[in-house]
C-alpha cells in the first residue's frame, strides 16, 4: 500500500504493565516499516516516537515498559543508545499520576488567583485526576483548561519563587504538571489500534472509589474491571 504512512499508525495499550504487548507491536511495526522501504537504523526511533502509546497505574511497571521498548529498539539498531545520547528520545508512555495531595491553595498558586475563571479552569482540569491511581486509564477526562494550565506552568517555570513558603510548592508543581499534561494527551488521543491484557477484578473486591466510578461512568460493565476496558472504543478513530 504505497499510500500508507506508517508513522500515522497509532497503537495504544491502556494497561501496558511492563510492556509485553508494546514489544510485540514493535516487532510487527518494524516489519511494516521495512516492507515500506524505511532505513533500518531509522525505524526504531520512528516506532517509539510515533506509533507506540501506553499507560499504567504502577510506576515501576512503567519504568520496565520503557526499558523493554528501548531494549527492543537496541536489538534492531546496535547504536540506538548512542543516538539517544545525541538526540533525546520521546516515549509516549506514562505512569498515571493523581492530584489527591493538591488543595485549594495549590490550585490558586497555579492559577495565579484564588477565585474566578482562571482558578475554575485550573481546578477543573486538575481535579479530574483525583484518585487516578485507582481508576487508571478508565478515566474519562475533559481537556478544557489544559492550554491555560500549560501556560501557567511556563510562567511558574520561568519565574523563581518570591515567597519562601512557595519554594516547595513550586517544585511539586513543576514536577507534577508535565506528567499530568502527558497522561491527559494520551487519554484524550485517538488511536488506530487499542490492544491490551486488561486487569480482572470482581466488583466485590473493588474499593469504594473504583466501584463508584464504574457505576457512574460504566454502568453496563461495572461487574468486573476487565469489562469497562472493552468500552474504550472511545479511544478509537
């Protein structure tokens, strides 16, 4: 298919674990790139930066997934690590973070005001990720307000803290916000392929946070955790 642009094929694993499915997708995509005439040394970076997307609630699993994908790239290009040293690699993988520890004072610091439209935009965007470590990639989010919060991040990043009490808060914000932006982008993106090995948890073993969220947002599939993942066709193009 000469009209096929392989870089545009987006593959998503919303429960990636340590990356086994991502690694297999890497192999399939590498074969597609090769048959389309791409240069072998360029293919691994193209796959990682354009085709593979993934989320998980476990920080360590995320680290392993990143490691697995990079090692697979190294298998196809022995000089891949050298290329990363010269030009940093962008992975579209993320460990989902939550905003449970943020309060109204934190929202006000980010928004630059303690009430009003800017504050409401900031609070609205950030509160979506409350309990995100429990709900994971089943989160249904609204990206309204993300551009404003991104702008505020740039302001905070370029301005040193003038208040001693804001030093630690500033560091927390600068560390957390980029991760929230990345996971919001992955969650709201549209994909050609969504494939996963979903977690299985019966409703009796769910905590109240997860059970209540599924009852509200996935009423037809709330009895077992695997079932709501079958409704993630919202992520398909």
